[in-house]
C-alpha cells in the first residue's frame, strides 16, 4: 500500500507541474486561474496522501493509519478527476469525433458497395432489406457528420458535444442493421467482385461501429451529467424561436420553411407578371386561375403534413416526458439525462411542426393560437425539466415529487391544447362538446311530456338510428381524408346524435314502468359514451395516421356505436314481426364491412389456422341459421325467425373478421412483403383495456346503474386491470432498460392496488348503492383511472412500439380472392336479409321466395369460394415447394461435383481466389445457421413467417454449393476436397429434411405431431453447420485469415449492448463466475500468443480462433450478468469492460494474422506482443 502511494505521489506531482506549465502558457486569464486553482487542490490532496503514507509506513500494523491512507487516496482520486476532467473529456470527445468520422465514411462506402451489388443480387428479399437499411443509414449520416463538425468547430460548447453523442447513439442501430443486411446479401450477389467489396465494407463498418459504440459510451460518461442543463437550454431557445415566429405572424411575415412550396410561389409570381402584362388575354386568366388552385392545393397538403407531424410528435413528447418523470422519481441521473435529451429533441420537432402549421394557415388568429399553445408547451416543459433536476438533487423529497407531478399534468394539458389547435380538431372538439351537452338531457329526474304517438316515436327512432349509424361510417371514412372532411363528418355526426337522442328520450317517455325507463336512459347513455369514443378515435387517427392499429381501433369504436344502437332498438321498438331483428343485422353488416378495407393491419389475434376454424364453424352456424330463416318464414314462427336472424348476423360478422384477418396474414406471408415486429407492449390491448376501464368506471358511479350492472362493471374493471398487470410484468422481463423495467413493475403495483381498493369499496357497500356509497366509489375510481392513464402514456413510448408490416403488391394480389369472396358474401347476405324482412310479413308471395332462394345460393357459393380462397392461400406452402425443388437441384449439383472429385476431374476455378471462396462459403453457412431457429419457430406456430423464412433459407444454398465446389477445386488434398463436399451435401440434405417437416407443420401450433420432426431436423442442421464451420475455421487459421474471427468478435460486442437480453436462467454470481473463467482463458491464450510469436508463428491462427471462441462466450455471459446485476451502474460497467476487452481482442487477432502471413516481420511481432499485453491488462482490470 505504501509503495503504491509513493508511485501515486510521483504521478500526481508530475500532473501538478504540467498543469502549472499549461496555466503559464494559457492566454485566457480565466482559464489560467482555473488551472492554477485545480493544481493547488491536487497538490494539497497529494500532500495529505503523502503525510498519511508516512504514518502508515511508520506504523504498518495500525489500522487507523491505514484507514487514513485509504481516505487520503480517495480524496486524491476525486481531486485528480476534478483537475483532469476537462482534459479527459476533451480526449474522449476527440476519440468520439474520430470514431464518428470513420463510421460515416465506412457507412458511405458500404452504401456505395450495396448500390454496386444491386444489379447482380439474385435474392429480391435480401436486396429489399439492404435497400431499406441503406436508406435509414443514409438519412442518419448527415446528422452524424453535422454533429462531428459542430463539435470540432465548438470544442468548448457542451451542446455541440451532446448533439454528437446523440447523433452517434442514433446512428448505431441503423448502422448495425445495415451490417446485418449487407452480410445476408453477400452470398446472393452473383458478381464476385461486387460481393467481395460489399462483404469487406460490411466488416469494416462493423469494426467502426464497435469503436463508435465504445467511444459514445465513454463520452457520455464524461458529458452525460450535464444533459439536463443542455436540454433546459434547448427548450428555452425553442420558446424564444416560437415567440419570434408569433411576431412574424403579427407582422404577416411568417413564411413556410425553406423548400416548402417555394417553386409554386415562384411559378405563381412569374405567371402573375405575365398576366398583368396581358390583362385582356382570357387564356392567360384561366392559366393563372389554375395556378392559384394548384397553389392552394399545395398549401393545403403542406398544412396537412405539418399537422400530422405535430400530432405524431405530440405522442413522442408525452411518452418521453413520462419517462423523464419515472427516471427523476427513481433518482436515476443517467437515464434522467437521456430522457431530458429525448424530450428536448421531441420538442424541437414539435416546435418545427407548430411553426409549419402556423405558416401554412391562412387565418392569422389561428396561426397565433397555434404558436401560443406551442409556447405554453415549451414553458411548461422547461419547468418540468427544472423540477426533474430538483428531484434528483433532493431524492425522496415528497414536496419535490408533488411539484413534479403537478407540472407534468400542466404540460400534458398544454400539449392537448396544442393538438386541439390543429385544423379539423376544433370541429371534432365542438362535436364532442355538443354530444356532452346533449347528453345532459339524460340527467333530469323527470322526462319531458311526450309530443308524439308511440308509432310516430318508434318510426322517428328507427329513422334517426339509421342516420346516426350512417354518419358513424362517414366519420370512419373521413378520418382517413383531409381535416376538412373530418370536420364536416363530425358536425353531421353530432347533429344526427342530437336528433337520435331526442327521439330516444321521446321513446323513453312511452315506457310502461320506471324500470323500463331507467333501462332506456341507460342505453342512451351507452350510445352517448360510444359516440364520444368514436370521435376521439377518429381524432386520434387524423392526428397520427401512422399510429399502430389506429384504423382498426376506429373500426372497433364504430361497431360499438352500432351495437349500442341495436340494443336500444331491440329494447324500445315494437315493429312488425322480425323487422327490428333484420334492421339490427343490416346495421351490423354495414359496420363490419370496413374490416375488409384496411388490409395492412391485423383484425384480431387469430392465427391463420384459427381463421380457418372460425370460417368453418361460422359457415356451419350460418347455414343452419339461413335454413331456420326460411323455415320460420313458412311456419310464421316470428320469435324463432328473429333468433335465426340474430344468429346469422353474428355468424356473418365472425366470418368477416376471420376473412379480414386471413387476408392480412396471407398478404404479410408473401416473401416480397416486409413482416412487422412485435413491440414490447401491445398498443391495441392497452387502448382497449383503457377504454373498457373508463366505461366501466362511469357505469359504476352512474345513479341509473342497477346493482347487477355495478357488479358487472366491477368484474370488467378487474378483468382488464389484471390483463394490464400481466402485460406490465411481461414487458418488465423483456426490456433491458432498468428504468423502464422498474416503471412497468411500479405501474402494475399501482393499478393492482387501486383496483383492490375499488373492489373493497364496492364490497363494503353491501349492495346498498346509495348516493353516499356511490360517491365513495367515485372517489375510489379516480386513482385507478389516473394509474391506468399514466401507464398508457408511458407505454406509448416509441421505444416500445411495434413495427407494422408492409404488404407488397404481390401480397395485395394474393389477398384479393379472399376479400372479393368476403364482400360477395356480405352483399348477398344483405340482399337475403332484406328479402327475408319483407317475406316474413307476406309469406305467401311466390316470387319473393324465389328471390330468397337465389340469395341463399349466392351466400353459400360465396362462402365456399371464401373457404377455398383461404385454404389455397395457405401461408408458406408454395414457398416450401419452391425451396424444396431449389435444394434438390443443389444436392444434384454437389453430387455431380463429388463424382468429378472422386475421378480427379473436378475443374479448378481460376477466376477467383481461394480466400474469396472461403469467405463466400463461410458467410453462406453462417446465414443458414442464423435461419435455423427462425424457420423452426415459424414451422411450429407462425404461419405468416414461414414463407419468408424458408425462402431466405433456400436462397443461400445455391451460393453455398457454388462456393463449396469452387473451394474443393482449389484444394490439392483429395481428403480435404471430399470433406468440404460431403459436409456441404450433409447440410443441404438436413435442410431438405427441415423443409419437408416445415411444410407438414405449416405453422400450425395445434399440429403437435409434426413438432418433434421439426425439432429433430433443426438439430441436425445445427450439427451440420457446426461441422462445416469447424473445418472452415481450421483452414482459415492455418493460413492466417482472421477476417471471420474479427467479425465474430465485433458481432459479439454489438450484442452486449442490444435491447432485450435472453431470459436469464441463472443468478448474477453464476454469470460472474463463468465470465471470470473465460477472461482467464483469454489471458492465458494471450500469454501463449506472446510466446508463439517468437517460437512458432504458424500456430497463432489456432490461438486466435480460441480467443474468438472464448470472447464470444464471455460477451454472452457478460450480457446476462449485466441484466441480472443489482444496480444498473454495475451492469453498465460490465458492458463497458467487456466491450473494451473486445477491442483489445480484435487488435490482437489482427496482429496475429499479420504475423502469421509474415513470420519474419519484427514490427508485426512487436505489435502483437503489445496487443497481447494490453489484453492481459484489460483482463486484470
């Protein structure tokens, strides 16, 4: 201890002298004073440490002296960090700037290589993935380069450094995806030169990304604590910019942003000049009129775009603020800084969108209102970030937490007001207010006297119900159009609702008893609630059309309106026999028809085989119901006729849902379509649960609710809160973000506790639902609704979102037979019900019976066509057949090559090097290995993915066989030739067995008898891949080819910091122990490499291969150890240390390969020894 203290004292003395020299040379007086002050603090701390060391040396057995020395050393460490902080930060930022520059250059080269390889890429799917990933990277490069240049130009500006860190972090994910896509595409590129260039660029980019990841982490450690201050400064700047924009509005000087409709403005000006010169020229006047219309259309389109940008960004702002609150409440400085930065970035986009809306708005008042509301958001956000910082400074302070929550509510309100300023939103809000005001008529104790007869009231109710149902459909349709269309549809819907409500109240006045009247009023309240939900869903979709499953949520809301209308009609009307049941069924069919229009989103969670079962079951039920309709018309059994119509309606709705879901799955399963990815949480589940809980809570406190309705509402609340809690627990187990993990757990606790409190309150009422007890329930629902609202906002984070599927033109064409059959079924069923509606009134009309029979046949034919279409389009079957043929051909080709090799007549390939063939073969085998588990999973239970996966798998076998035969042709050893060819054939045969098993399984989770065969085939494929990889690695290491090893280490480094780690099966101690084992193995191998570099360089390849294997295992264990660590700080340090060791291993492996190629190169020998020592040092640290 004392000896180390002497070394430390000498080092700090040198640092103090260097700082004093820098202070003397510093021109800036302030900087000189700072350096001298830091040097004095460091010198004082050094003196205290030296004094303590002397005391410890004089009394080596004295524990007090040893403790003083430890404390003095810690004080010196703190002082050293403070003194050298700027220098360390500068060094780390410089490293990040260099890494960013190299990554941007490598990405640009990879994009160019991808473009060069595009013409000869035989795999369309791999090419499309590469194109999309290249586009994402190309969009990120300017931000990365701009961040690097800003940081270099302003080395003292914290904001520039943080911008570079953020740009670097944003670049890592698309960069990694492009590396993966490029590697997947290499084997399928026919042009050998293009393939080699693409593969080399991908490797280079992977190495650059690994360095960028480490440099970003280091720079963030140094600059991260200041992120909150930087975010606050950014938000304040945005507020000032919005204020300037408002002044421009007042002066009528606010113009669209650069590049927006400029050409249209110039065009208009040119023609206006011509027009003024030719006043009497009529064609010129017409041309100008056309140009003016064009300009208005362009401005309207720009307004719609900015409005949608603002709407989608508002969700991102709300979500990032929810995360900011969570992090601050947990006292997590690191993630609070990240959340503050993300909030500031989202607010920047919001401010730009708000300015764009204001600039594109014709009315100055509306533009000023938009900018004012955006300013309020910025002002509240600045307060929120400030309070979040205060919460970190005073963790656990209840008052600080309360202020934080209050400010957050105010910001949320401001954000809603900002969105409400968008075009069309005010009209929807007015419609919502109109519905709310009209619904107050239902709160009176005594209904107004009836003004119409019962028959007139009934007719009026039926007419207004039809109008309201039609208006609901128009709202759904208009929400996908312009804001003006939505505004008009909302106004019409609110007017129709008002008329329907008056008709309903009039009908309630004709009820015979008070209980019946209460039931009618209750149904009217349900319709009011469903109508409000519909407008809210339409508003949400118009604001953010790209939101996950927004269209289907809107369709569900529209169906809820229809169902609630039907319930009221069934209760109130006394029409002629069977009329009301037919009308209800027709309304239901009209509402469900929209499910066939939106084919890009799932309708429900049914699998393809569930859809088939649903179609079969519902078609059987429908057949029986149609027979019942005909039979009961003949016998005049009106009650049974109504029941049959209701059953037929439900069956038709079920058939339509199954058809819509099946068409989605068929479209997604097409190999040319891009399948979506499941997010951390299911937005549909959260939205539906949120809505159901809100409605149930309203029913709980409604004075008109009966005891049975209250208990039913309580059951609904318990059911959906339980589902939310389970979803939270599942999400917490999947996410690698420790703050999100704790927040999901905490949210589940809050929802569970508030639910338990509500249930306890309801039970305490003992079925005595007096006003006092209902008030207790009302008080108990408030915290539950707040907890669910907070959870929904937090879960809306884009980080947790699913990625929707993109259905190709080929996929849409495959959907068409299913959709066409389903539409024909709905049309013919509508005609059938309309005919039955009149026939039940006059069953003695022979022509009508003939028409009914014709419609029945059409319905039956359309259902048969639907079943046939769904079965014929079974996902993956066609692709399995094609892939089986492809691999059979590959097996025949390699058998021919094997026969030629046996006869010593295999022609040698002279157009490509042996090294290139080894790389091509290795990349093909690796890609096949990566696809084994996805194919197996799809074959057992994911039919929609089966076609994608088997097509990808088969696409790699042709390049595999070509590379295998080519490599064998260059080998002089006959045994090696046969080994390569036999192992390649074995791999192809095991893949063929997998494809036969996959085709039989078909992605059906219920076909359990096929699952064992699939698992067995997958295991055989893995063994075949392992065998051929061992052979290839041995061959590569013998000649010093280490590119594949470097690539494996870089991939392992990238996976350490990937999102969700695999489910841990052990404890932190287990993973820690395994990490120590592999770390020691790497150190031992590094030591051996130092020795072999002198005595036996030809053995370095095998040692480098061993280092690679050990590091890959170490990285995997490190990822699990970080996930199971007690604190995120420990987990973060584990990841950082593992990645630093990875860099050392890469350098060491590269130098080993260089020395193996040039055994007498003394410079390479010295570099390898230095790299090995560095690795051993990193292991010890």
